[in-house]
C-alpha cells in the first residue's frame, strides 16, 4: 500500500514537532492535526511498519533516519507543488492550498520519497532479509 495524503500529513506533523521537541507523544500529534488519539495510533503503526518511526509502548515517538529522510523529501516535493500550484477559478485559503498540494504530492509513487534513501542505504525489505539470514 502506497503512502496516502493522511500518512504524509502525519509524517510531516511528527517531523515538524521533532524540530522543537525531543520527545513526541501521540497526544501532541493529535492536537496538532485536530484528530483523535486512536487515529494517531493507527497511522503510527503503519509508519512503524515502514521503518519511519519508533514508538515505545504507551510512550514517545521518535523518527528514524529513514523517517527524517523521507519527511524531508516529502516536504521538498510539497514545497515544489505549492510553488507551482496551478491557477484555479476559486479563492483558496492557505490551508486549502496546502491540502490540495498534499493530495497531489501523495499521488506520486512512494519511490519519489523513499527511492534515494533505498538507493543509498538499502530498502527495508533488503534490511529485513539480511537480519533474518
């Protein structure tokens, strides 16, 4: 399953919070995004499966090197889309433009965000296979 706009939104929120706080909790992410804690937990599990975060049981959330790398790539792509946003016939708020840009960004194949990391450090699948051997 490819990363969706929601997954990218959570990843970016974690990245943004990590710029000012060493320890991140689900509650701070829920408050930042205006969502419930159960919805945060669901997305955190997916991001853990992707090797982008580490979450202690009932504890803090930490971005992995992969998570930081991917978040930076997503942020760059999002900024590029926003800078080249196509003209539309309606007035849009900054939040609406950002949501639309995130939807466009999430339509890119996941390798747009993870490809360079995988090329440099190997994919998660390769790492898991090596660890199992």
